[in-house]
C-alpha cells in the first residue's frame, strides 16, 4: 500500500508517570516533527490520526490528555519559532526523508 505523508497537529499531556521524552522517541517514526510549547507538535507522517492514537494511547491513559487532527497548511500566517518555517520548507522542497523512522535534519528547535 502506497501512503502519502500528511500534516497533523498533536497535543499530548502524558499521564503522571510518563516523561515527554518517551513520547518524543515514539514520534521518531514521523517523517518530520516540530515540537512547540512543550506539549504540542506539528508532525508530517504517513500514519493517520487513528494510528497515532493507537501508538500514543499508552502514554496518556489513564489521566492524561491527547488530541490529534489533520492540519491543512495551504493557508497559514503567524509568528512562530524559525524551526517550524524550516520544517515546512523542507517538506515543500521534498527534503524530508520520506521513510518511517529515518530522522529529518532537525527534530526540535526552540
């Protein structure tokens, strides 16, 4: 099955005993990922929201919070850390790895 990568917004507040670093290791399966404001991520991935929910559910239940939705980036404006603009440029120019589990040039920039 040929999958196309898409953008998603992910908010995750893990249950108390989970370190956000564990979540970040799971997110290494993304084609590209940008973290902002500690618990928010813009991810570019071949997996859909349901698949990410299944992968991340163990970090939030019981007691945590999570929201995943597809993100349309055809019309965007704003002030954000330079790392997000670099990620969007990489994707637009086809410079992301495009393969699951292979890291992009930059994972997190604050």
